[in-house]
C-alpha cells in the first residue's frame, strides 16, 4: 500500500473538478486519471492459483504512469541492473548542470522545448570541452538524467550526467582522464552551456528568450562535478529519477485533507527538516513535475548512444572488457507472483478480470 498514492486518489476529484490551486494541463489530468484507476477493477487484472498451497488470489493491473507512486519500482530496478552490468573498468564522474532561478519560469512555460534544449546544449558543451587536446582530446560517452524538483518539491530543473573517465580519441585509441579526481575544467563547461542556451533559446523560442533578463546570459550558470568511483552508486542514485515520482512514501510524515507534511534534507546544512504544505499547494508542486507526453527523462550521448554501438564496442575492445548483461531470470521473482497465504513465489495465472473483481469467496485480495 502507498500512503501517498491513497492521498493523491482522495484529492484527485477536487483537482479534476477544477478546484485546485490552478488549472490542470492535459498531461496532469491524464496523470490523475491514471492514478485513480491504478490497481482497481477499472483496469482489469488476473486470477491466480498458488502451486504451493493451492490458494486462490487475484490482482488488478497497474497504470504504469510515471507520476504514480505505486508504479515504477520494477522498471527502476531493471534499469539499474542493466546499467550496473555495463559499467566499464574506469573511474566515473558525476556531473550536474543547473540553470539560474530567472530561467526557471520559461522552463515551466514550455518544458517540452526547454528540456530538449537543455539536454542538447549541456551534452554538446561537455563534448566540446572534452574534445580540446589540452583537456582530453576525445569523445565522451554519457548518460544524462533530467531532474525537475528540489528537495521541497519546488521547480528546480537540472541535469545529472554519469561520465566514464576517458574518451574515444579521433585516432581510435582510448584516452583516460588525466586524474582520477578531475575530468574537465567545469568553469569552461558552464560558460559553454550558458552561451549555448542563449543561442538555442533565441532561435527556438524568441518570445521566451525576451523574458529572460540580459544579465542571466553573463553569469549564474553552475556546473558541478565529482569523482564517482566505479559508478555503481551513482547509477543507483539516478535510478530514483528514471521511473519514480518526485517524492516517495518514506518521506511522508502525515497527509490529510488539509495539509501534507514531509521530510527533506536542507542543502546548506545537510540536516533533516520538515516541510508542511496546504493540500492544494502540495498537489500543485507534485503535478508540476509530470513530464510532457513523449519526453524522456534519460538520454544517452557520444559513444554510449544506442546508435553508436560500433564505437561502444570499440571502447570495450580497447579496455579489454566483455559486457555481460544479466539475464532477466537471474533477477528476484516478481513481487506479484508471491502468494499472500504461504509466502512462496508460486502464483500461476489461471484467468483474467475484465472490469470487476471475482465473487467474494474470502480467498481473493486486492493486491
């Protein structure tokens, strides 16, 4: 069960009726409709029998929406396993690119445009600095993850990149980072991001560019980087933002019809604090992070791009590593096949549910 999901379902009729903090856009309305139908008879389901104890059970389908607190855990675990299995035997770096506060309103106004520009410009800036012989002189491979929320659910768009410490040189050789704790001059990367966003936004959306104060294009852009060891912990950290929502049940302290209280870590002091928001404001902050339709939170660049398989194989050959992706069967049994009566992962599907649960026999459950 999810306390957050239950609260969202209770609050959804108010929002869908237009009584929230502000009108909903189509993507947010679709998200709330999905949440209210998730794991209910509205989506149908399956009937099971346990091979271990012969008990009967049933479960309803999940909505699989990216804003649903009940969904996404399995997808995040699969993504993590896949990325960890493909890590290379080199030092990794964790790079974060942020935008000034004055630019956030234009991101909120046209996220489908600004998020794409930010991904493209930031990756291009990293590649441009890395291509310079005095720095690395090689092409990077990168995984980028879009993160739109701050610790109090405020709008705070930024990008995280996990970058192997080295690159593929023009002559086909591998060039390692000069130091295990330093990859690139990040001031130069920040300057390239700032200039690139200025030009890209001016051409893609001149009306939005005109809303940004001129001083923003001279200062205030920030790029931070740090060593990430083998990369495993960074992959696990980024998995939270790949298939999961802006906040999880673990952070919720209390949630009722009037207000929601949750925990967060203060960025400046690194201490745990609590934030209490009115119900309408919490819902507004939560829904502002629903991504536009078709937008990907994860993108791959350089020789890690899916279309660059030949270059990726070249890197693996140069590093003398064989990537063995873990087979799906090696993963723990799916949670939905665990019998609630005996605890064994022995449920076998015996039928389907169209729109309603089976007759009440005392053996069924809403899983």
